[in-house]
C-alpha cells in the first residue's frame, strides 16, 4: 500500500484504509478534477473532520495522499521540480475545506513556492457531498506585471459545471512562461542572476552596495536580469527576506528564468539551505561570489592555494546542511577554481586538507621572506601599491615601470602580488609592488588567506594609496582601505595618496579630494601628473632615510626651475 502523508495521528485503521483507496482514483487528462474523485475526497474529509488532499500528475494519477487538520494541509517534501524553461512541477493539489473558507493565503503560497500546476479547494457540503470548487494558477509574466497578486483565481463553481480543459490550460500557461524569457536567454548565454539587497534598521549605503554587487556579478561572468531591494526592521532569521518576499522572488525568478540568486549580505548555512530548498535555485551570498571571482583570476600557485583555503573554510560549517542540495551549490558560479574538486569533501577530510594547505602556504611565505631579505640587503627602496579594487593600481604600475601587467576595467583583475623594478637612469632603482585590491566588507577568511601575501607590505618603505578620483564614493573607498591596512597592523607605515583617473574625473571631484585628503592628481592612462608623483615619492623616501630616486638630469632641471621661480617672485 502506498504511504499516506501529513497528520495521521488519531485516525482509525478504517480511516487509513479509506484514505489509501484514493490512490486508485484516476482523473482524465483534460479535467481538473473528476466528480468521482471529488465525492471520495469530501466523504473521507467529512468522516474524519480534517482537510484531505491529493497531488495528481498530468496523466491523472494520484501521487500523494495528504491529511491535515481542520484548517490546513501539511505538504511533504516533493523533491526537485521538473527541469526546463518556464516549466511547473507537473502536479496539481486538490484538497478539501471543511469550514467553508475560500483558498487561503497559505494555499496560494504553496502554489507559488512549490511551482504547482494548479491548486484547488473543494468545499465539503452537507453529509459529505461535494460543494463548490475554487482554483488558482500562476499568472503569466505579461499579466503578473500589472496585477496586484501573481495568480489567477477562478470560481467558486460546481464540480459538474467545471468545463475548463486542464491539458490545454497548463500547456498554454507554460508556453507563455517560456516565451517571456526565451529570446532574452538566446541573446546572452551567461547564467542569469537576480540580486537581492536587504536593508536592516534604516542602514545606509544599500543602493551603493547593490550596484557594487552588480559589478561583482558581471566580473564573475553573470548576466544580472533583475535587482530586488527590501527594507526590513530586522532580517528574517530563516529566509532573510521573509516568506512573502521569498514567494514573490520565486515567481519573479520563474518569470525571468533565473538560474541563481545572489544576496548582498552573508548568509548563514541554514539560511542558504532554506532559501535554496524553497526556490530550487542556486543561492550564493556576497562572500561566495567574491571567492568565485578570486578562483577565476588567481594565476600563481600561491594564489590558487590561498583561494582553495578560503573556499574550504567557507564550506566547512555548511557541509552538514548541504547533503541534499550540494549539487545546486557546487560547480559553476560559486564553486569553481582550484577548490572545485574538493567541494564535496566531508568533515575530517576537509579539515585535513585545510591543514595541508596552510603548511604549503607557510613554506611559500618563507621563500618570499628570503627574496625580501635579499632585496633589503641591496637596500632597494620598496613602494607598495594599495587601494580599492579597480582603482588603477596595475595601470599605474605599468605606467611607472613600462611593464605589461594584466589590466582590466573589472573588479579584482589583480590577485597575485606583482613586483617590478622602476629603472631610473643615473639613480638607484625602486621596486613597486602591486597587491590585491580591497573591497568593502572583504570576507575575513579571504583576508586571512591572503595575509601572507600582503606581508610584502610590511617590508615596503612607503605605501602608495591609489584612489579612483572619478568614483563618487572615493572617500568611502579610502576609509575602507585605511581600515584594512589598520587591521593588517600597518598603521605605522608612511603613506602617500595618488588621485588616479583624473582624466575621467571632474575638476570639482579632484579639488574636493585634494582639499580633504591631500594626494597627487595623476592619470596612469594618459601619463598626466606622473612627474609630480615621482617628486612626491622622492621626497617621502628621503624623509625616511633613502636617497634621491630620480634621474640626475631631472633633479638638476627641477632645481633650476625652482630657482627661476624664486627669482621671478623677488623681481615682482
């Protein structure tokens, strides 16, 4: 006998037997419900005083018999939905109401979250006879956009007066869902993502963070198809956004044929699992997105080991909750890179791998220390380039050293530390060291993993803070970088500021930053201001015990220029 589901406590053996007979009922494919099945449902529901429901597939077979209490059903886990663009689960829920109430909000929520073909409520009449029927389906995208609710209600109607062809109804509805997003998916083959930002207690900067999240998604190779922002008094501990918004999010993802959801805030392991199970979409948070970008861009052995270490530390507390949904969270976005083949490691094996990675990174750190010691013995001045991601550090390095380090107008284009000598004729060389860019709320596991690489900054003589002067949030980005440097115990280091990208900034932006924070305006792209930057670097190095790093002819010409300027002032 097939199993019964739901609230079975207190039922007599005869009731259980009668409920089991419901599996024998069949519904013609073109009917929503047959009169025979309706009569059987209402009779057994009347006899036990509880709601009774059945899930029926598109062939008309009953797949589940469910028992609730007097007010609602308790639907069991139905597993994964059918794959395919715009497709529903292939099941409809037909159940009884014994208190005369219409379709409830819980019923309509189940319709949305479970992606059911249809949900119907059948009233139990006198002596257990079928009363009226009310049913609902999800609205197609073009109708849902202008409607208050994303579903269509029909009825109440008598079962014998129900003439809608179910097979035609569901085929047309799935066709409309498929057509709404089919063309968009053909244009861009990248995974389709919806961004979700949640603002708690009127915190500031949500819009800015969501815009940055969109840039991160683009860097990761995703197509952002929608952004949803919610303001809450406090974050829902289970779903972050709350059940109602989650329902809206699921329907929106069906309309737009989304492949994954990206949350602006970090999700706890239980929140990630709850949302993934409810939406049956891949769900990642900001940290996982950044880890994926690092996995794509890390080129050196050192960088790959550090990314894998950060991935495993992120994954370790989530392993116990990812048994059923692990396949949705691994591979592709959020699960690629050197740690991809390790993502299904469990418990002790994951911890053992973390220990081995830390040992290998310690060995690489010792080798880097030897290289730095040799450089220190040669008394070569070192300038460490730091700054917010995409501030133009690598472009500036190329401009000053005539190198060809990879530069892209994307976040985290540089992950591996790069050092280049600045060959200055008739003067001592200087080493410029380019480091990974920082970002607001940089994941702590990632910062700890890269801390060994960032130790290069401890041996720098000057930190050159490169700022994107054209960014309206430049001041905030400077504060973020200064905070990370303080966390790395680099408060004592001499710092300079280069206001980069002046070719793209307005005069007002550059003047305001210079007034409030100081710094030398430059454009690494056009070369403007690089001479002034060299002068400022030379002055800072001299103050910290190093000789002039500029060519002798440049020092002499500048001294002559200053003498002429002083003579002109005296004559005036």
